[in-house]
């Protein structure tokens, strides 16, 4: 299962639909708290994390992925100062093409 953390409903829906179209099982959440709950209670193969979720960033979620050895991608429409603190498979700037995300997920499999 792929965990998708995205607070913009249209972006989340579009990416979720594209991933499901290529037979990827996706669980979408819109808050960091929900993402942490999923990571604590479910088997997650990889994660796609929007860096800026409302007023908070996804650093704690990314760190949890790292501790659990779950590969993850980070997306962001902002210039992020703390990029060097996280170790995602890739940083992807918004707007992005869904094919880019799908390609990276295939490389991670």
C-alpha cells in the first residue's frame, strides 16, 4: 500500500485516481496526524508526502518513514529550507506530472 499525504483535495484525488489506474493500492490522508496513525497501524510499502500540510510540515511523518525503512517521496510547491534534514527518494516540485510519481514508485519497487 502507498500512503499519500496531501492536503489539497483536487491534487490528492487526481494522483490517487492515476495511481489506482495502474493498479496501485493507495490510502490517502490529509493531515500529518492521520499519516502517523496509518504508519503506526498499517503495512505501508512507500509514501508520497506533501511537505507543507496546512501550518505544519511533514518532517515527523518523513522521520517515521525513515525509522520504519519505508521509502518516500516529498512533493512541495514551496522552496524548502530544511531539505537536507530529510532523506526522501526524491524531492518533487509542484506542479508535477503524475507519470513522474508513477515512474519513481516503479523504480522503488
